[in-house]
C-alpha cells in the first residue's frame, strides 16, 4: 500500500512538473484593446483578428516548437484603465504586446512597457509624439498624423474645395491631425474658416454645427472618431445643413453608418488605410478568406486588421531572433526589410514608425458601404 502511495505521489509530481514545463514553454503575447467603452467594436475586432492568427500559428506547430499563449486585457478605451491593463500584462509575463487603439490610451501605457523592457506595437495610435520620445521598444503599424495631414490637404486640394471648417475633439489623435491638416491646408493656399473642438460622447452637436454654418465653409474636416462623426452627419442633415464632410482615418468603422443612417452618411468622405475588401497582398487575401470562414463576415474596421499586421511581424521576428525585446526591436528595425503584410508592404524606421504608402480616399455609397473614390 505504501509503495502504491509513493508511486501515485511520484506520478502526480511528475504530472505537475510536466504541466509547469509545458506552460513555461509557451510564448506569452499580450493584446491590449478596448473591450468595453465607446470603442468596443474596435476592441472586439482586434481580439477576433489576433485570436484567429494566433490559432493559425499554433495549428502549424507554433514558433520554433513553442505554442503562443495569447493574454488579453481590456483597456476600456481609457488612459487610466490602460495603465492598469499594462501592469497586468507585465505581471502575466508577456514578452510583447499588440495594441492599442487610441493615441491617448496608448500613451498612458507606452512608458510602462518601455521601462519594463516589453516590446509594444501600437495599432490605431497615430499621434506624432508617440514615436518622438525615443522609446526603444515602441512600434506602430498605423501611420502618423503628420503624414495623414499632408494626404488630407492634398485630397482636399485635388477635390477643389476652399474655405474649410476643421472640427476636432481635443484628443491627442484628433487635435494632432487637426493641427497638421490646418498647417498643410494653409500652406496650399486653402483658407480655414473655422477651427474648434466638440466634446466627445455628447448627444447633441447642433450648437457647434450652427457656429460652423455661420462661417460658410465649402467642406467640414472632422478629425475625431466614428461615434461623433455619425452623430454630426445625422444632425447636420436634420438641420438642413448640406455642406459635405470629410473625416480622418478614425471614422473607418461601419458603426458610423448605423449611427448616422444611410441617407445622412451618403457621400461622406474619409481617408483610410484599405478597407477589408480592398486588401490586395497575398497575405491580405488569405487573411480575409480565413476571417470570413471563422466569423462569417469581413472585419468591421481596418484598425483591427492593423492589429493583425502587428501580430504577424512579431511572429516573424520571434521566428528569426531571440525572444527578448532588445533582439526583437533590433530585428524589426534592421532586418525585417520590406514586409508584405495584410494591409500592404511596409517596414519600420529607427523611431518605430511604419514606412510605406497606405492611405486611400473612401466614400459612403447609397447602400452605406465604403467604396474607394478614384
């Protein structure tokens, strides 16, 4: 009996050790995204995309024989929650983090990760200053506001509009894009008749729309996010203010049309990386097929797809170098080269910024779909 008990204890001990060893052999990758709050559809999309890609890597044998363990934390789309989420991921032992969406939210976490020597790849954070701090371990697959500002001004110039009203929401992203666009427009000789901010998450923007209307603009450039853009479009139509409107890349979410309604959204223009149906690389086409097979629809937003690019370049780096942030950062800056990702071909510069063409001009059609404007 004693012998059997010793044998059983030994077997249990071996089982525990084996399980611990197997757990230690996983590669822990964090995903930080807004799974609650006003940007929940973005966060859920990011989770779906990265989970799909992680499952595919594991089905194909993992990375150098090690399985990926994806650890997800909700940042709520809020800087304070993001700081707590970052601490949780660091405590969980992740070697790198994908995310998040929103420049102010990313900014609340990036120093925390960098000080802990954890690589972070932002996916929807375009504020210029994020990569001007000299942080060794911060990268992003989204472009910068100064690049987008130049592109926005060029599109507006090509479309022939004059007297532009610029409206932002005082967030790091929206204010930065508004400032950059204003400089670029005025440099191109295009007058800016209005420049001010609304308050996010309010339900009635008729007062500020009335102020804009009084300046007689030919076009409104709104640099904020899709929930407010949808309300502006709907309320602008309700008050008979028929001036056209163009948005920055943070309005690229189909919820915009749900909020505005098809009639109010029709003709709305926005700058964006390619929407799902316009993914043209081989990796992009394969991803879209796999995503539709699993979720029965295309991704709602390009920003969730940019999380896929972040995950994939991280996997590429992990396959080719040591699993520590210093080696991974060096690989991404010096050895990744021209990487053909889901959303296009790109590389990273010394600051961690994405390098490569990305923006296109889209229009909402009669059916509420996003179509590229040629």
